[in-house]
């Protein structure tokens, strides 16, 4: 590090005040809205989150509305964001807040962190932005910025948290500080080609101007090959009743979502998948199979003409679109439009 931990505490918030992107969740300090945005942003890009965030707040404007909603409605509202576990956590936490906190969002760091799906970093974001508690955020962006400031190749988590806490203790406004750190990592100190010339804390950073940064960091990252799965997607179509969907099991990939029945299959050289869908550690090869026989009806299922009330995984939506079974808006089923 080329300066003290107080040096960027002046420059960075000033830069943030002038250059921060105008994002909808930055116009509020309502903990419910900030919490929803933080959870949505965990594994999804800002541009994807914006319309979902706006629609979510229209559908579930507050904790009361979310806690009263059935799970299917919550999953449907999440459709398109992926990692549905996050939607279940929001739902579960909203119900817990209603039961244990009389419907008021908790105001202490420990209570916030005790809610389902809220880790230390997300709790820090909510606590600092909404309640001015000096608790740091340590997401991927902030980690990268701290690594670069120190110029150290490796730092243990404990050291990173200690450093993040030291900076926030030196700041006058913890919420602005945390948001400025995240914004710096997202827009200036980016993984590839950081814009050091435009960086407000250039003079404080041990890595400023180094051209080898991204290559070096890429080399440190472990690469894991995704596991290939081959799934047959059984399409039972009926011009009068629509498409047969079943609810996926509570555990495993796409748990709790709705989909045509799926069975695993052995890949063959002759069969080409209709769609290949990537998950974090899995590559799903999806093969559409038009079925003449009626579906097995022991499992929870429904004939549908529209997907308005059912949350479908993105991979299935894409597969149905490819087979021209879904409208462009992704909702109306064309039960007679299957192409072989
Ligand atoms: S000077 Fe460059 S490497 Fe350092 S924090 Fe700024 S953008 Fe990142």
C-alpha cells in the first residue's frame, strides 16, 4: 500500500458522489428494498437486475406482501434471475421478520446476519446503507480492490476483513464508503483492464498502472470443468389442454420450479441436443422428445396454456422457444406448434 488507510477515505466518497451510476436501489434507504437489491445482485449483472427489481417491488412492495405470497408466486417473480435459492431465502426471511420482529426489519448487524440467505458481507451492506453501522462489505469487487491496493498476491480472509474494517472505521459515512468501494470495483478497478488513469485512488494503490494485473489474477483462478448432464425433456402436448408441466423435486437442479417431465439419458453420437444450458458447475444438454402417450400423473402436475402462474427454468424456456412452443413474450404455449 502506498498510503495510510485514511487517504482514500476522502477521495473515494467524493468521486462516488460525482460519478456513481444512478441505480434504482440507490434512491432509497428502505432496508427491504436495499436487501432485495443486494440479494438480486449477488450473482446477476446490474443490467439484468434493474427490470426485475422494479417489477419485484411492484409485485411485493413490502415485507408484508412478500411474507403473505405463496411460494410459486415468489419463484415466478424471480424467473429469469437464476439461482432460485435466493428467492426462497427472501421469502423465508420475510416470514421470519413478520414472526420474530413484528414485521419490522431488524436494525442490528447480528440480527440482520441471522436472517436466511444473508452472509456477513450482505449484512454489512444493509446495515451500513440503511442504519449507518460501520460494517464492511467484502464482495468480489471489494476483494479485488483491496488486493490491488496492497499489491499482495494472496491475503487470508481474516486479513481482508480486518483491512476492510479499518477503512470503514476511518470513514465518516459507512454506507457511502461501501457503495463507493463496490462501484469502484464494478466500473473502474475491473477484473480486466482496470482504468488506473481514471482512478480516484490511483496514488494510494500499489498496483496502479500495472499492465499484467488481469493475466496474473487469471492465472491464480482455479478452472473447473463443468459436469455434462444429458436430459430428455418429455413434451406432452394437447391442443385443448396445452403442455403438461410437473413440479421439480425440492432438492437438486431447478428444485421447486415447473418443467415438462425430465429423465436422464445416455448421450449418443447421433443425437444433437436442442439446447445446451450452462449452470455454475453443470452443462445441461437438453433433448426435446415429443410424446404420443399421456403423461404419468402420480406427480404434482398441470396442463397449461400459459406459464403466467408457473416459474420455469430459463433453460426450459429457451428450449420451448427453440421448438416454437412459446410466444415471444415467453408466456403463451403453442400446443400445436412443435417442430420435430
Ligand atoms: S489504480 Fe488501478 S489497480 Fe489500483 S485501485 Fe485504481 S483502478 Fe484498481
